[in-house]
C-alpha cells in the first residue's frame, strides 16, 4: 500500500510522493509489486512511464528520462519490464541485452557514473523542511548479468557471460562479501545481495544441479560435470574425442601408413642382419613409397575438391 500511495502522478516513483520519478526507483518499485502480486494497475502505469523513459537513440536507460544511458539503470529497467509479458518486444529485449553485454567489463563491478547515486531528497519534519542527501552504492556488473539472464533472450552459454561469472567468483573477498565502493574494507549487505543474486540465477540457467560445474567449449556449447567427478575428466574427454574423431576421418591414411611401416620395416630388419643387400632393400621400398605417394596425391585431391575431405 505504501508503494501505491507514493506513486507519482506521472506513474513513476521518486524517493517519495512528489519527488522526481527516477528510473532505478521506478524499476525496483515495480519489481517489489510484481514479487508480492501487488496493485496491477500501478505496475501497468509504471510500465508506460519506464518505456517512455528509454533513450531515443539506444535500447538503454539513464537515471532520468533523457539522461545518458548507463549499465545500472538499463539493467534495472530490463529486469522490471522483462517480467511483464509483452511490455517489450523480443527484438527490443535482445538489443538491450546485447547493449549490456557490450558495455559490461568482467571483473569490474561498478561503472564510474553510477558507483554511488547521489541526489537530494527534501522532507518535512513538523513545520520545517530538511534536505537529506541520498547516497546509494550500486553494482552495475552483477545487476547486468542478472538482467541478461532473467530476460532469457541471450544464450547463457555465452563467452562473456561465463567471463562475468568468473569475474564475480574471483573477486569475492575472504569474508564472503565483495568490495564496497568508497569503503573497500567495510563489509556491507549492499556488497552481497547483487552478487549472490547474479550467481544464483546463473546457476539455475546453466547448471543441471547445484553441485555441477560447466566448462565452456565455445559459444553455445559447454560440458556439464558433476562436482564429484575428477578435475581431469573434461580434459581427458576432449583429448579422447579429438583422437577418436581424427582416427575416424583418417582411417584410410592410418591403414596405408601401417602397411608402409610394415613393408618397410621387414626389409629394414633383413638389411640390418645382412640378409639383404642395399639394392634389394631399396627395391623393397617401392611399395611403401608408392603407398605414401598415393596418400599424398589423394589428400591434395580431397583438399581441392569442393566439399571434399581427407579419407
């Protein structure tokens, strides 16, 4: 009820009723109402305000309508709007997610323009009006990862998504939190939730179970491995498959080389033991040489034939 009562007449939210509507506050208010199945009309009206606040040049948002787009505010807007069916077209959500991926830096969790969002909030206390300086630390990186994964329009098996996840894991401090902007040595709940939320969503989107781990081979393809499996399983599997695939496509060459080695090895053994002369040995090499020449010419023919491959 408090959120509904403090919604502005333009259907956005500021710090309280009557304060300028801001993208971040409107987005998190919408998320709160959606989470608790709050007033649908308030969310629908706020949806219009948030869509109108989008940058006219980019599929992104800034702190206020018409402001320079930021990763933080774009992430908050995408999270709020992607939860409403039909609020944004699939193409718009894809473009927004792509814009976020292009602008996030794995391992860098804050952006300079939104490290701390500061603005004055006037409030009345009795017959006097005071001004409170609002100062909110923000973590644009993990929020962007959460928004991209939550929208569901990007393949989670994306190289930069994996790099963003690794960046979060690798920068966690010993106390279980992450570095707080402007107060790096002070643990804070502000420096826990955005990261845990992003990692939790990534786990659900990528892994088959909480104890699994994924190894990205290339975009769109990863190996899922149970945590109890040995660490060398993935490497061994890749090596084994590589050898098997190579042997399957080159079996004719392997057979010919084997025949060549045998037909050359036997005369060689007789030459060493003195049962063959050098001339006889060289004559015995005619068949192996012809086999090798045949394989060479076949490989060249296959390479120059459209769609051809080595036997």
